[in-house]
């Protein structure tokens, strides 16, 4: 059985389709139609490869396909690991007409996308996201990056994939914790621009956690549609696109503080969204009932609703190197209401202070 | 005394000026007009810094300026050296609104440009080329890159500078050998698209080698005008722009074979242009008199007119990983006449074979 929905990300000459459904890994044309290249390098990791690599290689048909299997984990999202992929491209003499397939979660997608963006100044690539997070977030929008030891995603490029293949079947092997982390980003789309989607999520959270495929496909579709709409409006992140960072400035600070990988990205974002929600409430924008609804939905998804033990001073330090800082001014995404987010550097400093005091040990 | 000519590279929203003249390093507005950034990082090397770094820092006015001084040489055009620049950006909390100034030759320009292209997915940068080669070549066109141990410029991005400041005074400290290497690229513009410029170069070669400033400024202007025209037509190197690679496919093979830095880029390109010229003559495109004129002009500039001792087999191997290869087919830039180049993968394989046999020891 196979049921596919195709969305289109509208970016002029860089437009591309997102295929969402089941049984997609074995649909060879989804891959070959977008790969005129003679040589294809599949970049994946040790966790994903045993499950899906052979099926993707089969679907590449008569292409000269190679693969590089990287260690799994956020700490390998580095220039050093990217160098292993560059080495493989050199070894197999990949030229400008070659292509890369990213098979894995957000780390693989971001890293392989960065390599594709920079190999000979840019080659084609396909995204095959195998985590819910990657399906709803990192596979849409063309952001690619690796981490610097001092900051997440500091080294990167904008580079759009030629096609995204989001197969719900790949979620069968996803650990529960990662499924929940992906739901944080799904909930985010409801919070920033679709109150009706929040109603749907409240009604379908049990089905999603039970990995009901139609429910998952619906959640991925609605999330991708939101992300694609925002990205199409603002490809290079000048304005609107920053709304997608709800919870991310606090969240990145949590991730950096705890060390990449200790908290999953979605977990850090969940706690960050609660903090942004609390701050919005403190500013008088969000009602207490709405804040509690936000907190309850994230709890129902099994996500953390508070940061780990960190001082307010530490939060401030880490937030100061965040990419959302412009000319030294911190910009935050806050909620005017559920389903209505705003990005601003004109927030009340006392509200940030109160938020850190509320959530942190020894806040300054 | 100061005499400035300004060219404009026309790339829509990415257009930028190239200022060519003398006394420019001390003209603060040339820098500050293009740097709304609060924080600026000047990237330079140990050879250039003692001569010009303080003057550039002075011209940055009230900006919070930092600098990173890298070791000098092509072998430092690597991801590892780029990491030192990223470290400095992290250390000084450079955000998206910050900017980079590349002060040096092609290695510094390419590397600092690559860091600017990838730092937080792209920040502003200025080019201050201090070698003739960088002034006429790498500072125009937005190509940025670092080398992979297996191939030159394999890792890179397209990223246009906001402004180029080409001060002829910086050529005072340039070693003779590097001045001559820069003239290889100047001669290249004549060979590929301006026979009249070849006449001018023949008449003015002595003045150029004597570092006559008006002659140098004229050579830089005419070269930049040619490059800017080609780049404006073809920003992402789909077609015409490949003409700029005359001599480069042979030349890169020479550079890789001898180890980066043993032959200067311009020296390798000079030998490569002679080989491409010989091959064009062998194909019946270039007359023997024109080939000899090409060889004589490069000799007059003090440049090599033959490759080092290499086998034809070695040339073939190294040319096979060149970026000009598309889907496994080698493309070469050849001359239909002096001032008229063509890029083609439809050359006679026997002509390539004959060229390698003519120039190589033990050619296969």
C-alpha cells in the first residue's frame, strides 16, 4: 500500500517537491527523476544504514552509487566529519554534475546539505529525512550547517534540495524519545501560525504517539505546508522566517550548555517555547490559560517544560552568540496569542530578567 | 597624490564597486561606506600584516575591529586554517550583522571569502587585494574556496564582496616572482577576448615589470573590466565564465603535482596556457605565428612556457578530478585565435594526446 501527497516549495528556479507518504523508499522514480547525475553519494549514519541504505541504493537504478556511513549523533555534525564526506567525493572523483542523497535525521541532512552546498561550490542533493524532526523541519528551507564547538549551526549555507522524500515508514524504527522531540517542532507550527492545528494536535496526540501513519502523514503535511509557506516568503531569513525560531534562542542555549546531544534539539526547543510563552505571558500578551494550554500540550507529547539547571547568567552568555543577535541586539520570538507569533528586539528587558529568574537557579 | 577609477560589477542586488588607484588604503570612506557592521574582522597574513594592517585598521574608523594574522602560503588555504578564523569570530562574538575584510593575496581572499560565505550562512565582506593576481582575478567574481588535499578549490561557495579596494601602492612590496605570476592572468584576458589588449601588453611589458603605477592601474582596470563583464553575464559559471579558465585545467594539474605553492598559480597557468595554445595550434585553430606570439609574450613577462617534468599519465589523472569535468567528460578552454577562446568537450582526443606527448617526459 502506498499513499503519497506531494507539496511544492515555491522558490522560482530553486522550487522543489516534497513527497510525503508510505512505501516511498522503493519508488525509484522519486529518486531518479531528480538525479540526472551519473554519480551519486548517499550520506547516512550507522543507525540508519542497516535499515534503509540498501533500499535507497536499489532505488537509484543504474546510477554509479557510493555511500559514506558516518557515526550517529549531534557531536559529529562538525567540519571534521564533513571532511570525511569530502574525502569520499575526492576518492570517487565526484564532479560538478554529481549528486548527494542525505539519508537520515537532521544531523545528516544539515551536514550532507552543507557538503553539497560547498562541494565545487554547489552540487545537487536530495533529502530523505528519517526522523520526524527532519521531516517537518530541517528538510524544508534549504538551511545547511555544521556546528562550531562554540555555537550550533555557526558554519553553513543556504542550498535548496532538488526533492524531499519523507517516508512515514522510516519512523517505525525511530526511538520514542526522538518521535516526541519531533513533535515539539510540529507543535511549534501551531503556536506560531495555526491555532486550528493546535486543536487538531490536542485531539490526535495519542494517535501520533502510537505512530498511526495517517495521523503522522497529516502532521508532517501540515507542518511542511507551514514551513514551505514561510520559507517561500522569505528564503534568506530577512524577516518572517525568523518566526520559525520560536523557542530556539533559549533552546540553543540549553543545547550548548548541556553539550550537543545530551538534550535533543526538540526537547530543548520545547523547554525554550515554554520559556518564550512564559515571557509572553509576563509581558501581558498571552493569557495564563493559553500559557497553560501550551505547557499541557507539550507535556502530553512527553516533552520537557522547563530548562535543566542553569544560571540566568549562563543563559545570557549563550544567547549573546545566537545567530538571532543583530548588531549586538538580542531578538526573540514571542507569542501575541496562540497561533500568532512575533519576532522582536523591542521586548521589555525586565520580562527577560523575570523569565530567567523564574526558570533558573541563581538567576542574576 | 591619489588617482582612483571605479568600476561597477553589475549583479543586480549583489552589485559592487571596484576601486582601483593609489593611496586607497588610507581613504576611510572606501571602507566604512560599505561596512554598516559594528564589528569587523580583518583577515590577513604574516607577510602583509606588517606593511598594511595598521593602515586598514585606522581606516575602519570607529568600528570594533579585530584581526587574525594567518601564516602565508597556498598550503594554508585549508579548512583547518578557516577554522582559526571561525574561532576568532566565535571568540569576539561576531553576529550576522558583522563583516570581514580580506587583506592579502588570493589565498587570503578566497579563504576569508569562504568564511564570510559560511559564517552564520553568510556575512558581508570586503576585498583588499595586495597582489596583482588577486587584483585582476580572485577579487572579482565572488568565487571563494579552500583546497582539499586531493584538489584545489574543491570546497567553496559563490559569495560576492560588498566592495573591492585595489591599491597599486600595495604592489610596492610584492616580490618580482609574484608580480610576474599576476601578469599571467592579465595576459589571459587578452588571449581569451581582447587582441588589442595583447598589443598594449607587448608595448607596455617593460613598464609593468618596472612597476610603473599608471601602467599597472591600466592593466588592472582592463583586466577587471573583462572579468566583470564575463561574470555579470554568467554569475554561476554555467557557460561563458568557463573561458576564464584558459590554461587552468593543465595549470591545476601542475599545481597539484608539484604540491601547492612550489609553482605559483600564475606560473602554472602560464605553462597551462602555452599547452592549451599548442593544442589549439595542433587542432589547426591557431597559426604557428600566433602560438609563438603567445609564448613570446609570456616569456617577456618572465613566466614559464612549459610544465615541470611530469608524465602524460599523471596529467590525465589530475585533470580527471578538475572541476571543469562534467559527468565524466573533460572540458578544455582552447583558442580559435588570439583574443577568441572557446570552451569545449568536443576536442580531438589525439590533439590532447599529442600535446601531452610534446610537453611530457614518458607520455603515455
